[in-house]
């Protein structure tokens, strides 16, 4: 089984954390805050999966969680000349196109949206709406970081498309549950 990883290291006791490339930064640094937001989104999706009964949707969200780990790994890597990235830490452009395809497929099942709707619905739908707002917050932090440092345009596009997907997923789950959308 391999060697156990120690959960606590005590290296962050003074408010610093390590990034890939051995850089030490304050825990409130914009880069750390940004991948923390992505981590919160990932946890939010895990919570959402616990409320879903549709195995296909759970599978989709688990795949997205893996993508978010890749995003976090890229954000934590500050090396100028990044070593060969682990394959699972890459986020190819096709991931953005895949999210768009899923959105298009889901929208075919949904009634047209003619007004803003209040977030909520069944438990899984409400959790998806919450995950969307967490995604938007992570996207705002990414945008702020991109003003100061180079961020992959694929990551920015992925996060933007992901928030759209989470919105239509919330609508889909509520629609399938027979929950009425409440117009604003």
C-alpha cells in the first residue's frame, strides 16, 4: 500500500504555505485564495453528488471534480519552466468544448427560459445553484489573478463554461423532479 502521508506538517503554522516549485507564500496570497475557491467548488460538487440519484449526472460531476483538481494543481505550480506536468493535471481545450456539448444537450430537454429564476428547488437542484455561485466566485478570483500573472486561457474558459453548466444542471434536476421554477 505504500507509505502513509502525514496530514499535518506544521509548516503552515506561521501563516505560510508551499507552492509547487518550493515557493513559500502567505496563505492569503491571491494565488492561494484562488485555488482555495476552486477547492471549495470541488467540495460543493461532492456535496451535490450526495443528493443526486442519477448515476449519469454523478459521473459527470465526478469527472468535473477531477478537472478541478487539475486546475488547482496548475494554480499551485509557480515554476517558470514547468516540469512535464502529470497527465492528470492537464486541462485540454477539448474539456471546454465538452462542457458546451453537455449544456446544448441538456437545454434541449428544458423549457425555454424567459425570465430570471430564483435559485432553489429540490435539494440537489438547490445544491447545484449554490455550486454555480461558488464557481462564479472562483472565476472572479481567477480573473483577478490573471490581471497579475499568466493564467491559462483554457482554465478561464473552462470555469466560465462550468458555471453555465451548473446552472442548466440545476434547472434539469429541478425539471426532472417536477419542481416549478419561481420567476423573479
